[in-house]
C-alpha cells in the first residue's frame, strides 16, 4: 500500500518509473530533511513528525501520476487537500512564514531530481514537467491555506483581545468615576480594590499576549530557573484561587524541590486551575496533585465535568484554537492559555498531557524533569 491519498493497495500496477520513485521515497526524504534543516531556519528545530507533515502523501501522489492511464492527472490538482493541510499545519504548529513554506517545496523538487539522477533513474521531459507542475500547484495550495489560517488567527485574536480588554477596563473606569461622589471610606476602599483587581486582569491579559507573541515567533520562554519547592507554589495559587472561587481546591502532594522557572510554573498552574474552574462542573472539587518519579515531577489538575472529545484534544493546545464546547458556550477566552502551558512544559524539557472522559473527569498534567537546567535548549513544538 502507498501513502498516496487513494491508499493504492496494489503498487505493482504502477509503471516502472512510479515504482522506482516509491522505492526511493525514504532516501529522498532523508536527504530532504537534511537540506531543509540546513536551509530553512524555522525548520531546524522541528521534531521529525511535524517537519515531514503530509509530504510523503504528496510524493506518492506524484509517483502515481507518472503512470500512463492512472486516474490522477496531477498530484495536487486531483487531491488539493494534501497541500492545503500542509499549509494549514505549518500555520498552526510551526513558526514558518510564507517564504519557508515555499522553500520546503522547492527543496523537495531539487532533492527528488538529484536522488533520481544519483540512482540512474531515467526521467523523460514530459515526466519532469508533470513533477514540476504538481509541486508548483502544491505550493500555490499550501501558501493559500497558510495565508488564510494566519489571517484567521490574527482576526480572531484582535477581536477577542478587544472584547476581553474592554470589560475590565470599563469596570475600572466606572469605579474610578464613583470615588469622587462618595464620602464613605469603606465604599471608597471597596471601589479602589475593584479598580486594582480589574487593572490586574488587564495586566495579566497583556502579559499573556506578549508571551504568546514570543512562542508563536519561535522563541523560547525565558525561564530563569531557581531552586524551590513546588508545594509552596501550589499552596500559593490554590489560596489565591480559593479567595476568588471559594474553598473547592484540594491539594495532594508532599515537598518536591527542583530547578524550574518559578513564575512560568506559577502562571501555567494558574491557567490550568482557571481552565478547570471555567469548564468544570460548578461546585465540584478541583484537585491539584504533584509527585516525583525517576527524577521527574508530575503536576496535575483534575476537574469533573463535560469531557473533551478525543478528536478535539490536540486543538486545545493550538494557539487561538479551543474545543468546540468552549467556543460554542458563553465562556470567554483567547485560546492561548493551554498553548502557553504547553510552551512552559516544553521549555522545561518536558511535556503536557490530557486525560478526559465522562467517567474519569478531565486531568491536565505537566511532566517535567526535576532539574530543568540542562534541557532549556531542547526543541519545542510551539
């Protein structure tokens, strides 16, 4: 069976040139990956599964196209979704720009030609024209999808940012206007606290926005690792959350000291707890647990409530994307909280995971080394 989009189960029915191309697929992509990592800066640190993307499917489509009489006149025109999804994923999962997307396809063309020549595979002018036109069409489709996705992200981000900033700003302004009209010092004190709370919300939103711009541009978060006890941070965040949402937070874990970015871990935990409160069942416990194993620390936040559908789990970790239930509900959000948490976990040399089912509830887990200092330069998906 080929990787082609029609899942051809009988490659033996293809022409000799098509079969030779299929046989050389691994050699082509091994060489392609090396060249791309050397030539495209944004691709240098991408994990192999993210870098390779849908290109093997396109490659096999091209191979099929070279068989006379095969019902595929162009590797891209017949199945444009392959290139469209490639561009879409590049927009969602990488720091690529349009130039990087185009360059990857150009390198694929030159690599394929070089490998065919190196292996003495004869290719006619007509076949070269088919290969070239297929890749050119794929470039157009991929760039179109990439551009549309980027535009959608920007529009969504600006609209949500304007909406979310307006509420606390309006509340702060209204409270400030009330102060000159009262002589009750207790009310003045309450009003001042509301102003500070709303300004703090605005400050947090702006900080989230700045962090998002950092890891969307391919930069790593600045962690400033220090040695501290995770139990202290958990208690601090839970006490602050209890003051706002009531005594529904349970802590399960003992003292674990390690080297992490304290502020980054704190904000990641705040995001996970905020998520549990926002999307979990009201008035049910939110459990924060942490444990040590094999020189790693597992920090998790669990809540009861409607589960995340399995086919939407990955979307919650993508910037500006949220699960369908979250988008269709009345809960406001930018869709950058969980991507930020993922960036924090990966910047510590670890990862984030989610387990969600109706009977088990939802648990988000940050799994990182006890000492993150040696792993700060590890590649990240974000």
